């Protein structure tokens, strides 16, 4: 989104009001919107300068969403968080961004990584959310730094501790080294995250692009305590409806890899990403398997589209896509979350 459009709005909340009708009620009803608005009115319109999005729990009858914002280092949004009070992102995040910006050899500078914040809004009352999850993610830019966040595990761990406002050493480096060795044989960590608003001091790692035939072996190397047959059966049931590669999402705690497992999946054909055809077949299968509610499955498909909206700042093209879905496997049960994204394209009209 070009700069002039941000000046027409005093917050992300006032900007989102222009697009309220584009949110399917099955995903975000009036109560859910109140939760989003309570946060969005505190965030600047610059939040929409990059892609932003929402997480939908497709098995929960509560029609509410969590909000995800991309905070590129050195951006207007990063400057906002450097200056904002700790109630928006926890006690350490603003100072972490400032330290990273001021040091030309900082972890973010060396790796070209960016930040994603994930606010848990669906559960607590409006305005009473905790600090967001902080994801440090490799951008894989072809002209960016050669270093990958996977190549610097200790640097990533230190950065996550700092961003969360934790003391150095809180994260179990021994367990992380074991996991790194297990991943390195056939994959790379692309996202590392901490959730300072939750009780656990786990580190969430996401390993993308693992082939279906390699997932069981990867889980064995990771010493995941769940039943791999649940994983292989779920993936086999979705064969042809999702890409043959999956992202593996694990939580590393002091005892090892948590029993919770996430499998991030996309449709085999990503373009055009706003076409509901591919996603509809997948959503119907998820509902048929009783992994998600039928209304939520339909709402996810309804999310897709391109609309033109006349707003205070000019003419907007609102592009709504589905980034991926995630199968959440825990204690032999399968749940589904959907991740919808918004890109705003602005012109003076």
C-alpha cells in the first residue's frame, strides 16, 4: 500500500472499518469484530503497509479471529513499536527492535529476517489480550543476505529471548541443539517463535517443505511423542487436495518436543490464490472429516476474493487470500486452523 493512503486514517481500526463487510460472519461476527477493533484502534494504519492477516480456528463455534501483523525492520510500523508502551507487545519488543536497528551487525541485519506478530484475540474479552507471539522468519529474498536464520541457531535463540523480554538462558539450548541436528538432515528452520503471552516458555519452530514421505522419519528424529500413524493417515486422506510438501510446526520445551504438532498445508495450485475452486474441495473434505465446522469451512472459502473499495484515502483494491491451513494434531485428535491474508493496493482514484 502506498504511503498517502495511511495519512487518511488515524489507526488500523479506522481503516478496517472500510472493509468490515468483506469479513464472512462465520469467521468474524459482531463479537469477534469487537475484539479485532479493540486492538486495531491502537495500531497505526501503517500496519497495512505490508500484508497482514487473521488466524481462524475452524473447529471453534466462536466466530472470532487472531490478528497477525508483519513488522519489517526499519519500517514505519517498527518505529511505532519502538516508541509504544509495553502493553502492545510486551516489555522487551520495542527495545529489541531498537537494538537490532542500531547495530549494523545485528541478527536481523545479518540474516535479512523479518518479524511477524500474532495476537491471541479470540479467547480473552476485547482489549484484554496478552503480548503477541513473536515470529522471526527468513525472507529468502534472492538479493538478500546469504545467511539463513537456520545457520545461526544461537543467534536466533538470543534474539527470541530478547524480543520476549526474557533473561538470557531461559530457552533450553541443549534441547534446541538436539532438534537442530535432527532437522538438518533433511530440512531447515524457517520460522522461530516465542509466545510471551502464554504460560509456556516454549520455542515454536517451523520447518517448511518436508515431503510427505519424509515426515514420519523427521518426527522420529525429533523424538515426537505422538502417534505418527495419525499424521500419515491425515495426510493420506488429503492427498491430491494439498501440496505434497508440508511445513512441520513443533514446540520445543525443556523436556523435548511437545506432543502438539502442526502441519502447514497449501493447495497444489496457488495461483490464482483468490480462486475458491481449489480451496473449496479442501474445505469440504475438512468438514466431511469433522475436523472443522461446516460453517467455518464455507466461511474460509468466502474469505477469498478481490474487491474494489472507495475509502477516505482513495481507491483500494482489497486482495483476500488464504496463506495456508494448519492441521493441529494433539492426543490423537485433529483440528484445523485457517490463515487468511489481506493485501491493500492503493491508488489516488
